[in-house]
C-alpha cells in the first residue's frame, strides 16, 4: 500500500466517530509495533491506563460491564446454534431481523419463521448479499486469488439489480 493515500474511518455500524477511529488506529498501530500483532487481551491491558486514548472506549464499571458481557454471551449463544436437516451442512437456527410486529425493533427469529415469512426471508437474503459485497471489499487486494469468487459476487449483484429494476 505504499504510495497510496489511506484514510482511517469508522465502519458503518461502529459506535464511534471517524475522528475517534483515527485515534484508535494510531493506538492499535503502536500496539502492533510493540508486540508484533494485535489481540483483544493486549488492547484491554493497554486501555487500562487512563492516559490511553483507548481507555474511553471501554466500560470500566464492572457491574455494568458484566451485564453488557452477558448480553454479548447471549448473542453468541443465539448465533452459534445450528440445525442439521437430512444430514446436510449445518445452518444457523436463528437470524437477526427487523420484527414485523414492531418495525422499530430487531430480534432473532428461527430459520423456520424465515422460511415461512417472505418479509423475514427478504431481510436475511439482503443481509447475506450485503455481507458478500462487504467480503469482496475487504479482500479486494487479493483479486488474483479470489477472482472467480469476485466474479460470482458481482454476478449476484447484477442479478439482484436486474430483479429490482424489473420489480
């Protein structure tokens, strides 16, 4: 990436601003230089110092942090239950969707609900399509290795666009 202009930004769903992303990236780069790599345990250790710009990102009230962590564990639990139908590959049992009954809220619904509800199915398919596009963007530097995969993703995008125009 030498010679190319680089900008650091927060991802779309990040809970921090682009300005903070720049600051955090500097910290993560320093950690990588110091240790040769970055991993969560090192980040948290470095962030313990109130002088660290990373400190502000973390919840240091242990009772609040423990409640938040249990929510993370619950999400992990939901995301990691799979079902195997007729000895095929495992599939996720639950999908995160905007709830039809409460459009301003999200929740997890079973794959059975997704398969019998066009609105939920549409949301899951759109999320999968966006994940493919995101994956392609993340690995665009590896065009040589993933060219055929990129072509397939591009084909899905074109088909989706054509279907949208025809709707």
